[in-house]
C-alpha cells in the first residue's frame, strides 16, 4: 500500500499502449468498497474475490498492465499465475508508505505499528520479484534489460554454459570469465553475411537447452541473434552489447538479421534475447568515432520521445533510451504498427549503407538519414548538425535510390517513411512523391 503501483502502472500502460487494470479498483467496481468487504465478510473472502479478479485479468487475450493489491501475492493461486508474466515489486520505504496511506479508509492501514508489522511479514514474499522504483525500471524489466556498471563481471551467472559469439576485436578488450566455447566473428557490418551464419551453424555445439551469448556491437548481436533464432529452430540467447548503439538500441527488441548485396537486414527473424546485459563501463574503450555512431541512435530516440536525452549523464542516457525502446517493442513486438517509428532516419541511412557496400558506418548513415527525415518533416535540423555533424558521402546515386525503393518497409515500390509532426510526435508509413524523396536523398550524396 502506498508504493505508487497505480501511478507507475498507468504510466507504463501509456508508454506501451496497453490497457491498465488496477485490481483493487476492479474489485470495488464489482463488489463495493474494500473496507466494507473486510468488515462484513472478512479478509479470507476478500482474498478469494481478489484472486478471481487477478486470474481473469491475467488470462485476458490482450496483454495489459496490472497494479495488484499489496496483499495479492499472499494467495498461492495468484503467485502461481504470475509465474508466466513479468512481475515486479515497486519498492518503497515503509515510513513513506505509511505517510501516504494514513487516515485513509484502507482496512489494513489503521494503525502504524500494525502497518509496519504487516510490511515486515510481506517483505519476504515481495523480495521474490525484482524491485523497481519508476516506470523506466518496469519497462526495462519487461524485456529483461539490465543497465549497470560492472554487469559484465556477472555474465557467467546469467549464462552459466553454452557458446560465446564475440567480435574478435572486442574479445581482446573485454573477455568475460565463463565456461563458454568461444566463437569469433569479424568486427562491424562485414560480420552480417550469410557466410558468417553458415560457419556458426557448423561450429555450434548446443542442444535446445543451450545458450548463445553475443558479445559485441550491433552487428554482432544482429548476426548472433539470427543464428540463435535459426539454430535448432531457436535457442536461448543473451545479448551483451559493447557499443553505445548496441546498448541504446540494436541489442534490444529481438530484431535480428543479416545483409544481402541488395540491401541491409533483408534476411532476419524476431527472436527476443532472454536477457540484455548493458555495462556502460565497457564504453570507456570505445573510440570517439564509434561513440558518435551511438549518439545517432540517442538523437533519434530523443526526437521520438520529445526529450533531450543526449544531455543526460551517460548511464542515465543509456537507461532512458533503452527504456523507450522497450516501451515501443512491448507495444508492437513484431513491427506491425507503432514499432516502425524506430526507423526514423533509417530508410535513407540503410540505402546509403547498401550503396556504399557497407563501407559507410551505420551511425553516420543514420545521422544523414535523420537530416533527410527532419527536412521532409519541416523540422529544425540543429541538434543533428551540432551533435552528429553529418557530411554528404560519395556513393552511386542510382544505386542508393534503388536500395531505398527496396527497403523492407516499402509498399508497391513506394518508400514508406517515418517523419515527425513535432518532437515526440512521430508518424510512420508516410508516402511522399518520389521526386521529393529522391531530392532529399540526393542532398546526402556528395558530387
């Protein structure tokens, strides 16, 4: 009681575009005031009715966000049902909770000493669940994303056996201790080739209970995740992104894939990692150029959410970006709608990458793509120019245009773009005249 579950739950529901159910409110809607139920029928009857409401909500065909009553987990049937769902404990100081509920009509909040005793008795039950403090914590828990300094040192606890697929350069800098068989792949986009996946398939020695750990940047988690999705029709995998772009975007959400000569990520699968372990400490070895690549995704996220996340301290920035990515993925896991907004700037960027034979880095391509998207949206480009300083690139114009027209989001040969009505107000699936789109693409290409 008084932890703020309903407030946080409503915010999570808003961010994930899910319905919200406060089980206490639902009980009162059906059966009248909870205080009256306690007084007239006793706590046992109340718990039975509470259990029925919770089980019904959990069984609903569409996913929702539930705020449970403080005593719901006392009931074994509720605990069993929660086992198949992401459940978190909104941790609160008992003194703060008492100040919030004192003087209310809550039947178990009439006396401070009894309230404190109740909290102490329940704490063991609560401690079974990961503790959170705000909506971002809940969103990160929803996709099992950990953002914490030193997290790499605990990787062996997360994945105690299996195979470690690692960027060969990253492995020289950050080699975690663990019992895995190590398989190396090239650095960067060259790794995202069918030949890499074929080699990994041949070298993996996992059964269906095994775990594949992917250590490296976005390219590594893309190809290793795709390998995990397809080996034995899918094995468990853990993403350990070591670049800023990986920690704020690429390793989150289960979109995996490899490149073909005709375009980027044309072969892939949705396969959520069992966990994402993002350790900001490893970014200390990241070259300035690679850091700028990640900042392109940070700027993209800030434009989508309408918040200057790029001004936050590093760990807070990563956490905020990762939480927003989780919210969007939870609202649209298979990119059938809203998730497409995460491609802001990427339609143009991917076209430039393909036209350069992937010699153009992803972040630089996205920075250029953001310029084009903002110009088509009629929005200022200052933040992109100041933070990312994108410069036109030398690629074949016709080849870039052909790649853009073949983008995965295109329909009937027409590009479908993500634009901004205003910061924090993205729109996706926008079709514009070819001449207008090509003119913006041409502005990104040097003569």
